[in-house]
């Protein structure tokens, strides 16, 4: 199975980078989750290199995306 690719260009060109990251993460299989987490973190770092807001707020948003996807997949409990 081929790993989904995270397009940094699509991420930077998007009006909604959160959606790009969420869609990428959702396409990854359970076996690809570790790589997906790393790629989302790298994507976040790239986005933060461009003036889009504060790192703290953006980091919380991206972590919330990951947790939401993990909850959908039953990887973490719903609280």
C-alpha cells in the first residue's frame, strides 16, 4: 500500500491548512499513523514559518485535529 503524501505546497496555498492536514491524516492507514503524526508536525512547522498567527493557538488546533481523527478510529477514548 502506498503512503499518502502531504503536499506542503497545497498546505501553504490553502485558506484552511487545518483541513489539508486533517484530510492527509484521515487517508493514512493505522500502520502509517506514526509517519502521519511526524508529517503533520512537520507540516505545522512549515505553516508556522509563514505569518499565519501564533504558534500556541495553531499547535492546539492541529493537535485537536489529530485527537479527533484518533477518536474516530477508536485509538483514544472519547472523554
